[in-house]
């Protein structure tokens, strides 16, 4: 919205919806990662980087990423994010 510092214009509803969805997803991911142990969180971050940025197809890394994404999906189903 103009003047709110977000850099988003209320004139573009698609852009605003995408930004709002991004914020909800980021918050949900933060909640999910906060529930993990430090070791599990670090393992996810490393696996996510390898799978998404380095195109790794290591089955263990893909499994770790998919498990956290499943937790994220469950979190996003909560009424807080709808």
C-alpha cells in the first residue's frame, strides 16, 4: 500500500494476494522450524539448499525436505492461515 513501506500497491490485487500468501507461508514455516530440534532444523536447511539450489536428488535429502514440507502443509491448514 502506498506509504506503508511495504512497496506494494493496493491497486494490484494479485500482487497484494501473492505478498499476503508469502507472509502466511513464511510465518507457518517459522513455526514449523521452531518445533524442530536444532539438529533437525540444520539438517533441513542443508538438505533444502542441496535439493532446491544444487538440484540434489539424494533420497535422504529429498525425504527430509518432503517431511518438513508435509509439516508445513499441515500448519497451513490451520484456521490461523486461512
